[in-house]
C-alpha cells in the first residue's frame, strides 16, 4: 500500500509553508505528496459564498511552478489534484502524468471530456459523496485512464461508524478493473490504516500539517510529521504480514513439511506414518513416474488484451490453437497433448470449442501455470511434461522429440532449445523436478515466467539443443503471437510454405530457408518480469544460452 501525504489547503496560500510541509512529508517517508491546484475563476463563480476564502488562500500558477521545481530538487513524488481545466493544463505542462481528480468533479462533463482526450495520463478518481451511478458516469468518459478509485468520507474528522471500509470490497466486486484507495479523514493512525491495507487497499491518503495549533485549513484531521512518520513505519512493518496472494508454503515452512507430513511406507499407498526416512505422497508419486511417459501442457486462455481471442484467430484451415494442437500430435515420442486452461467462465468458450475439435482438455489454476502443469501431470502420471504456450503456432515438434531423447538418456531435470526463433522452443521438465521447483518458489502466481525460476536454479541438471546456423540473429525472429503484426508474420510463413509443403509439418529449416522475409526484434526490447523487474531481450537470450548446461547437444542447420 502506497501512502499519500495530503496538504489540501493547509498551506493557507503560503508557498514557504508549503515547501516546509513538503520537506516534512519527504522526511516522514511518504510515497507521494498531493496538493489541490486551483484557478479560482475557473473553479467557482464570484458570488459563491466561499469565493474570497479560495481567492485569499490559493497559490498563483507562478508559485506552483516554483513549488514543482522545489519538489523535483528534493525528489518528492507529486500527485497534483487539479480542480479545473487550467490547473490540469498547468500540471500537464510540467510533465505530470499521474493526477488526482477531486470528487467535486465526478460529474463535471467538461473536465471529464478533457481528460478523456489526453493520452498517457493515469488518474486517481476520488468518490466522496458519490453514488454508484455517478462513479459509472465518470468512468464512461475516463475508465481507460483511471488506475484507482479513492473511497473516503468528507466529514472532518470522520467518525468510526462513517468510515464504511466495506466500500473497498464493494469497489473490488463492482469495479474490479481498478485499484482501491482510502482518503482517511479519521484521527486513527494505526488500526484504520492497517484494516485498509488488509482489505487490499493500494493507496492510503492522510492529511499532514506542521502544526495543528495554527488552525490552518483541515487542521482537525492533519497529522504532525512525526505522527505521519510513525504511521508509515507501522504500515511498512505490518505489510510483511500480508505475504503474497497465494496459498503456498513459505521458505520457513518447508522444513516443517518433512517433519510433519506422514511418509509413504509402501508402494500401494496404504501405509502412512511419521518417519525420519522416506517422502510424503505427492513427492513419492512424482518420483515414481516414468520419464519416458511425456505429456504436453498446451497452456492457453482467452485473457489477452493486446490481441483479443488470439488463439481462436483463423490459421491455415482452422484456428490458431487447433493448428498448434494438431502439429504437436505429430510427435513420435509425446504420449498425450492436453489443452490446459482454467475453470473460469471467461475460458468456457475455449473449452467448448476445443472439445468439439476432439482435444484433450484440463481445467486448472487460472493464474499459476505450474499448478496447472503439476495437476495435469499428477492426473496423467506424466514423468516429464512440456510447457507449450497456445500462441506459439510453429513450436517445432522435431526439436521436441530430440529434447525428450536428451532428457531421458541423460536423466536431466530440464531441456530447451537455444538459438531458434522466439516461439519455436518448448520447455521440457521432469515432473519430479518441476514439483521440487514449485515447492521452492516464493510465489507460484508468477509462474507464467517459469523460465526465470529455472534460470535462477543453480542445482538443476539442465540440458539444451544448441542450434548452429549461419543465419544472422536467428533467435531474434519472433513467431510468438502477441500483437497483430506477430500474427501477420506467421501468415507470411504459412503462405510461403503452403504451396509445396503441408503447413502442419513446418519446421525450423523452413524458417531458415525463408529468413530474409522476416525482421528481427530490437536487441534493446524490454521484457517485463514479475515484481516490476525488466530485462532487455538481448540480455535475456544471453542468459538462456550461457546457463551451466549439463548436456549441450549441437545441431547444425
């Protein structure tokens, strides 16, 4: 949960005071500082009862510019809360792309339309006093720009019974696409912030002041800097207790499994007792499966936003994932191909279509790929399993058969192919190793990036097929379908090969023979990883190639 220090009008129109307040917020370790920017003539009419208060207590645009420069100098992250279109333009002029919209403007059609037309802007939408209908109304204009819906109650200070923290759950139920925030105007600095964090709140906003004795605006709910600092420290300390959004043993728990779980004492799974020797049932099963019984988990869902329903796009004489399924079925060594998707309703169309095509299907965990693969392996008693993603239509089956041979002959944990176009190499795991890898993971919910866990495992017996070719930057050709241009690239290969070869048998050699038709990915293309990490495409390929492989099989093309 990120903490936002709110100044509102506590500065009473004094730039010097606001600078001191910003400095105190920075020293209190706030994540962001927010302040209300106003062009009074654009905000309210002159005969408005509070016009003089605003006129006498706001900063000029010139002063705001000086404040922006000051905050930049002290490296304080700002979230301008703009109260009118001129103030919005001022914030944009100075490069601010993360902006808060006050609840006063939740039905301000003029401002909402202005926001809707601005590219590359991210918004926090305050919802104090708003109804569900009004939130929907605002989102009908700016939903694509909004990151967070901010709940709060405008009475200062807010009584406990008025906080209605369950509104945060309401947001997650009825507005699930957005993060949640709380503008907390209570006097509580511990229990309420921690309750909000436990409810999954991503932003907590609290007012801050240098002194409540000066009776500046909002003094009733404003924290002294030292109070704010203690609150931030408390939040960061107890955040550790939340852990990850998963049910998985922690590193500390792993040692207890061996002591606590009863061991298998016979191969018929009838005798279970605590013992110093032996293993529990699931490990015993995976250890007993024959590595020559190899399955394919064809990982596939319908969640893509960059290219919606991409795996159902027309492809040759069928649709993309069916084309891939049929290709994989041509293997001489694979025992079974299984389309592995989720049990969520959003994937039901894929399940129905696949069953009509006669596909084997498995419905497992919607997010954890490794859970899905292990569940399938346990059901089918696979001793080894390929991970093939449903958007890689030209995954090379001949290479897969050689990978099986390499894994079995050398009793390996993992095999892949290097120096092949992106999207051609599957990954082969012994299921006993995959189970061990799974147990050692901090968070299986990140296992969409399963390759990274293997790369970081220094103990695994890894093998690879090293493709040797004179083709320049062969590995930088991309046949993994993520965008329309990727699909179009695949169509080019299909059209080029179809006249003289069955497309279901397209191989690496066909791509090499036609490599001049295809552009290469940028060396510096950024690949996004879990927990906000990033890596350059070139660096990622180098890591794949430079692993400490136990076996490297050279294949000249």
